[in-house]
């Protein structure tokens, strides 16, 4: 219990607003009361104990991506934010792993992305470990129609990474309800129609189409795409930033000042100036 308190205090000192923990046994036997039923379940080779056999607990940390910046996507602004948050996650996770190791609980951090280049995802659309599934098992959110994890605090506008530790840390057993309201705004706004409207939930997104678009945007210095997380209505951050009215993205006249600002950002610093 004392280790858990010290860990949470460390995360707070590092400015991490979202922290969750999941015993590795949950990958073998996921709880029956999870908000979504995922079929098929995660193959065993992607489990934490398959990657680091000594692992007993997975610690998941999350940093938000501010909505007003995501609203400019695709743009150099969101491109730079994405890099900044990823770098911070790697650094924070590394510090937490070292913190635990120095307390005689050997731990390792995982990078927020487990692939070398987005082009690899066109042929091999999987990283070696899924942080969103770890966050899901830690009770930090539920899945949306776009197969991204939704959180009560920030909707899908969160980046995650994980730490594997040999310490057995009892989680708080958070329980999250199904947050997706099935508005299908992510489906309707996807530029490459990669998100199915019907079928099992959450539906399998066409990762190849996503990767191909991301590759194109990367070459234009305005990746990642970000459209489906921008238009998602879930998250307390919408109220905080005054973005609860979802017509803000379609009503150019009523919300002209916002559209004018977004277009200004998109017009500079990259080769593209539209979606």
C-alpha cells in the first residue's frame, strides 16, 4: 500500500493526470463486467507477461492532447503537439520505471509507439503491445466507434504509455461505463471511410487506410490525421474549452471565428491547407 501511495505521488509530481494499474492476470482472464466485449481477445503473444515474463502489474499513464489544438488537425500545430506529448510520455514512463527499480521493484517502460515508421503499419498494422487495451483493463475508459479508447475526462484526446513492474500493486478497481453514444460523427467525418458504421462494436477499423493517410500527411508535415478524435463529443474537456455544441465543426457562419483560426493554422508550416 505504501508503494502505491509513493507511486501516485511520483506521478502527481511529474504532472501526470491519468494513472491506472492492471494486474497481468487480467490479460489471461478479463473481467466479465467490462463495458465492451472484445472479440477476438488479445492474442497471448501481446500480453505483458509474454513480453516481460517477470511482469506482475502494468502501470498506465495518460497525457491529454488539448482540444483547441486538435481542432486545427491536420496541421503542423497538431503535428508538433503529438511529438511533444509522445516525448513527454516516454520520459515520464522511463522516470517511473527507474523510480520503482530503485525501490527494489525491477521495472521497464514501453515506448508510446511500438513501430519504426507509419509505413510499416500499412503491411503490419500492429505494435508489439497495446497501451489502449492496458488502459481499458485498468478501468480508465471504454472503446468508441473508431476503436480508440474514450476517457471521461478527455474523450479520445489522450495518449497513453505503460510501465511493466515486478511489484504486485493492487489496483483501485475503477469501473468505467460505456462512454460511446454511437453518434457516428467519427464515421461521417473520416476522410478515408476507414470506420465501419455497422457490425460488431467496437468495429474493426481499416488500419491500412488509416496508415496510408497518415503516411501522406507525414510527408506533408501535418500528421497524424486526428479528425475522428476531434469530432468526438465525449469528454469533460469539451465543457472546459466551451466546445459542447458539436455544430461548431459544420456551421461555418455561426462559428466563423473558429473556422478562420483553424484555416490560418493549416495554411502555414506544412504542404497542405485542408483536410
